[in-house]
């Protein structure tokens, strides 16, 4: 079906091209969702793939099937996506970062505890939990992926809990 739609689109049929893009989007979305799950960035990634397909459509050999070409583009975009996110397919919930009860941390001096963390984790916690930035805002501010920021916060909060428990013992 994709092959016929692309052939018609190349012949100037705009309706066929719209239908091709709709079908391509559906297939790419399903393929990427299997690899990254219900990621909040799935639709952005699908759109990036469609843009790349549109921009690179002249590279498709008309004598070859469309699906492998389209899947290769989607795979490259997925790899780029993971690179931007710090190569971490881990998607942690923001709520998981709040695993340390406030009263536990109130017993200890926050800055002293943060000083015991690796600098990247301390910075991530300061930005998200003290300054109130979202994970996305904080990650953009320092130039890392959102998942990498979530991972730093998560690991830092785990370590803070351990430190607070040690101090409370």
C-alpha cells in the first residue's frame, strides 16, 4: 500500500501523499512505541520522522520498497532521540523523585547533605526541588536530555535518603 501511495504522490497526487504520510505516521508510531513505550516525546519523534521522510523522499529508489527505507529513517531518528536524552531509555516518573519524606530531610541540613552528593546530582536536585524548575527546564538549562536529568534527580534523591537515614541512626 505504501509503495502505491508513494508512486502516486511522485506522480503529483497530493491526496495520495497525505494518505501516505498518515499511514507512515501510524506505522512509525507503532514501531517507536514498542521501543520507547508511551514516552511523552513519542509524538515529537513521529513528527521528526515524517519531516525527515518528506525532506529525503527524493533519495528513495522508486524500484525499491518504501517500508525498509522509512524504517531506516525512523531507526536513525530513534538513535538521535536517545543520544539527546543521554542514551538512557529509562523514563522515571517525577513522583518517584519525591521518595524522601520532607520531615526526614528537615532533620538534616540540606546543603550539607547536597555537598555529599556527586556535583551533577546535587545540581539536578537544587534545580528541580529547590529552584522549582521542571525536569525539562533544568535539562535544557544545562544541556542534557530530560531522562538524564530525571535519572540524576532520582539517584540523588535515593542517596539523600540513605544519607538522611545514616544521620538519623
